[in-house]
C-alpha cells in the first residue's frame, strides 16, 4: 500500500508523519498485502491559519482500491485524535466494502 501524506497550514514534522503512516498503514491487514494498486492519500492540517478554538485540526483519507474510492474525514481539537478518528472511520468503511465484495462473489457462485 502506498501512503501519500500532505499537510495544509501546518508544518509536517517527522513525528506527525510517522504517526500518520503507522495508523493508516495498519489498514493494510484488511487489504491485499502485496497490492501496489492500493493508494492512501492523507491530508492533515488546519482549515485556516487564524482558527484558534473549536475543532481546529482535520484529517482526511482518500483510499483508492483499484477503481473504487473510499473517503473519510474527521475534525478535532487535537491533531493526533483527528488522525485516530479518521483511521477508525475508514476501517469501518473498508470492512463494509470487503463484506459487500464477498457477498457478490458468493451470490454469483450460487446462481451458476
């Protein structure tokens, strides 16, 4: 799985980058491990430079599996929590996607 991390209105420190890679990279256990066609584009940052209170940070993940695109986003007042939340959200969507694929494969096998 290829992970591309992009930051907006914040500096992408090595600590933030490694944390995001670790969290998003853990999704590989739900996907085909050797597949190079899976690409995760992660965007983290602030909506604007002057935003000081409330949900200041956001994290978005666009997970491209072949031709299918799965997207999740999260806003929080802590960057690391936003990354954790978006990872949990995308994990649920990946599980639904895998379950849906499994059902169609089984249905096609029984119809023949």
